[in-house]
DNA sequence: TTTAACATTGACAGCGCTATCATTCACATA
DNA sequence: TATGTGAATGATAGCGCTGTCAATGTTAAA
């Protein structure tokens, strides 16, 4: 059973294909009687125009590509949800390209990224959004950067929470610095002075920004930072747990911990509880990202929201602007927000004993 | 700057487009010297063939459509991740169509579903996967069913964890009945007799299956079920919380609670703790789905895994089979697995006091 | 040397649609 | 009645690619 084309419709309605195309796109006046007849025939056959043929001619597909590192990481569905809404409202459909999760074929994220990039180009997407947050500065070789730059010459690209140094690709970023400052300042305002930082990876720009901002805020408040209380090494619950255990092994444990993200914070809480500590009475813990889990955890996590949905939404808006050839700001910064919940509290002098 | 086409390549290489096409698809022998020359020119121009044109002719696009209700619900990214892997390994790219989340334009899930369905048809996807779990029996009108059936005549469709009664659409389902039985039996084996069921919605098939299986297992073990201890009303944390509060208000509270999903279980634990109960000593709680959060929660959640990744993977495999016109089983059932963690424990007689 | 059998290439139609230009009507105005 | 104007329509050329058929070379067996 062959799908019906506008030729079939045209023949049955005794008109030319041009006329059918006209009623389809409402691109020129068609006599009401003719139009009605054509529409009826279309309905009768449940005619659906072939978007490939149309796109081939019009050089626009209404399709976007969205690259992200791991849909299984709860941060990304949030971003995606904002992005989805904005994209849909403008009539786009998008390919989801997961570059790292379920990595059973031993291909690394960057290789997969370039594979997807070229597939997307071949499929003639109207634009590409790369959601970062994992950009590893060491690994971003000149080659990789060059590739993305090359792609961005062919089709608009915007990066969310990522940045390719030396390029001028449009991006929308959370203000990580401000976010980290909020977190640390919150702890300090609560009376804490002995504040640790755990989680993340040295090579990653987001970790660095968070950590640097931590150091700066401490210093600005006249607090000396203790190198031993900065412990990097991962973004997940288990890693958070062992990082916290290290901290607990120190001769003098901190009264508060700033975690590189919420997962690490959860791990930290688990370790602390196992050690018999009560949160937040004995120890305050603050996370980062405001993943949905954060609010359902016990205790509910104090954290800083990166406004993930807004990030996604804005990314899509910027991309749309680019596609429409509007002049867009090169970088859009989204202000995070401190979310105070239950895992932080005022320092107690006794808690150090 | 116009994109280069095979014509440009052909001209520069002094061959016909047919030959260029041949080296592109390796579809007929080409003299090595000619091939090398063409390849070099392609590289020089970073030539990427236009997939639209190719697909228009070949009637296959390598694109799939994936419909799901809410990417923000942690169950779906898991399914998607399995699906992604299987689809990618077979060379497919897919459109992600979120039919319900971020629903700010007041269009309901079913309307959006049909919108997406027709977009996907127009884009000529090779197949469609609908991930359910939210199919509301009341709302699945004849119209909706008819629509999906109509679509499935044009392109292969597979439903994951969903079912349109009266149709013969291929599907892969978790064995909800068996899963619920595992959960309840686990509780009974632990010595519990007074077991409640909370969460879900009466109109949904998954809720019904879980609930019926709960009743059956109780009865099979010679336990009478107490109607007051079955409380439906939602799938999220807050709803779980208030459902649990209702339960706690009962003259004789249960010693164990079987929750319709993990989110409800988390809510239940929150309510129980607030009431001063210790989990699992005073109350055992078991969830359903084995969402990633379940293992990071405190206490770690005992639950039954629906094998979400496997579900997705299998769905993609079945769809691929259908696309390849292989004979596929109409329904594939995935066996769930009981995951015993910390939120359930043996009954203590004293816990009833 | 001749000829069959491949290897290699070219020409060209056509996938389903839209844009452009040309043509035909139907009226209203002069 | 002649003419202009806009409304309706048709004819047709591609969009970039692949498949088919035909036309060349080339090589090895006869």
C-alpha cells in the first residue's frame, strides 16, 4: 500500500499539484469550492505531506539536534524539559543524542560527540544545542574545538553550561561563581568558619569555578582555607561518601561542607550519618544543582538551584533567534538561586567536640 | 556559502555523479585511483551527503520517534538510556517527544500525543516507540485507539509498558503482576500480615495490576485484606506523604506498606519519620520501579526493579525487527526483580504498640 | 588474435514537494 | 464593447541523491 502523494490528491480532484500545494500551505488564494473538494479528498485518504520532500526544497527541516552527556543524570532531564517546551512552542522537533551514558561500546564521549555532529549535519537539522557541564578542559583538544567550530559554520550552535575556549560560539551559562558564593556565604552567615569543599574534578571548568569561588568567598570573609579540606574526586553518591569519610578522618573535622553537586552531598550525608553525626546539628551540608531528588531527600537538601529548566528554555530561545538570523548576545548568564532547606543550620560550638 | 553537493564533487573530479554516489555507498566497484581522487576532494570540502535527498529516494530515514509522558520522571530516562543504546547500535537516531511535562500550554497528553504522531509520520520516521505507564483507561477513547492503529498501519509501532486494548500493536511489558507479588510476598515472608497498599490511580492499568496482585497474594497467603488500608491517589512524593498520613491516622496502623512506586514510598517514609517512626524497625516500606534515587535514599529503598533499561533496549530491538519485516512476538514480557535494601525488615511484635 | 566476461563509468529518470512564470477567467470600469 | 485587474489555476523546473540501463574499457581464456 503506497502512501498517497499530492499527485494522487491532485488527480482525484482534477487539479494540478500546484493547487494542492496551495491549499496545503495556504500560499495563494484557491476558490472555496476547489479547496473544500481537495481538503475532503485529503481527509478521505488521511494524506500527510512528506516533510523530507518539502525540506529538501525549502532548506529548513524544523529539526534540531540536542547533545547531552547522560540523560540518566537527573540534571539533564530538567534542562531538557525547559528546552523541549521552548522548542516545541516554536515548532521544532529534536533528535536526542546521548553522548556518554550506556557506554557499552567503549567509545568515549568526544568521539561520540563528533559522530553525532556529523549525523546531525547530514540530517540537515536547523540548529544544534550542546548541553555541557562535563567539558573536560584537558581533553578538549584543538581538534575537537575545531570540529565544533566547523559545524557552527554550517548550522547555528548554542552551548548550554559549556564553553569552548577560543571560540565565539553562542552560549547560555549558569553563573557558577555567583552560585558558589551564595552557598559559601550562606554557611558563613550561619556562623561556620571551618568549611570544606568536596567533589568534582580538577580538570573540569565547572569544578574549578565552584572551587575558586569558594576560596574567594572564604578569603573575602577573612577566613583562611585549609588545603586539606578541599577534596576533589567525583560527582556521584559513592564518591561523595568516600570523600566525606576522608574528611571525617581528619584530626579536626569541619562544621560545614560545600559539595560540588547534590549527589556528592547525598553521599556526604550518608557517610556522616553512618559516623553517627546528625545533620544539620553536628554538620551542615550544602549541595549544588537542585536536582529534584534534593527536595525529597531526608533531610531535604539545602542547595543552589541552577535554574535548569530556564537554562534549557533560554538555550532554545537563543538557538531559535540564531536560526532566524537575529542578532543574539554571545553569552547569556542565568542567575542561580540559593534554596535553603534542612541540611544546613547554625553552627554549634559543641559540635566540634 | 552554499553547501557542496555530489555535483560539485563530481565536476571537480571529472566524473559523473553516479560515480561519486558509488564511492559514497560502496555500491559498485570504482577504480582505486578514481576513488582516491574523489575521496580526497570530498575531504577537502568536508562534504556531507544530504540525508533528506537520500531518504526521499530510499524510503528509509534511520529516524525513530520516541513518545513518553514526562522525561522529568526518573523512570523514563532509565528506559530511554537502554533504548538509546540499542537504537544507536543499529544506526538509528530518534526524535524525543515529551507528551506531558512542562505542560504550560494546557494541552493534554492525548492531544499532544496525536500531534506528535502526525509530525512523526510526516517526517517519515522508520518506526515509533510509545513508552506508557500512564495510559489512563478511562481516557483511552475509541478515537485515540483508532488513531494509533491507523499510524501503525503506516509505520511499525511498539509500546513499552502500555497497551491499547483491542489492538494488536506490538508491546514489551514488565510483568507488573509478578513484580507486585514479589513485593508483597517479601513482606509476608518477613512476618508481616498487616500490609497496606498506597499510591497510584484507580483508572490506570498499572495501578490496577499492582493492586490486584497485592490482593491476590494476600489472599493466597490466607490474609484478609482490609479495605481501609488500600489508599490510591497519586504517584509523587507529596501524595505519598499524605496517603501515609491517612494510614497513620487509622486506629491500627499497618506494619508494612507496599507503595505504588518509589516516589510514593519516599513520601511515605517522610511522613512516617515525622510521626516518630523508625524505618524499618517500626514500619517496613517497599517501593516499586527501582528509580536511581531509591538506592541513594536514606534508608535505601527496598523495591522491585522493572528492569527499565532492559525494557527500553528490548523495545528498540523489537521495533528494529519490525522495521526489518521480521516476524516478532506480539508481546514480550520482562521479569522484574526484587531488590532488598534497608527499608524493609522483619515485623516486631512491639511495633504495633 | 578474437571474444566473452567483467570492471568501470556515464546518462538520466524520478523520489514528493514548492516556487516561479505563464495562462486563463471573471468582473468592473471606462 | 474594449480593457484592465486581480483571482484561480496549470505547467514545469528543480532540491540532492540513488537506481537502472547502456556504453565503454580491459583482461583472460579460446
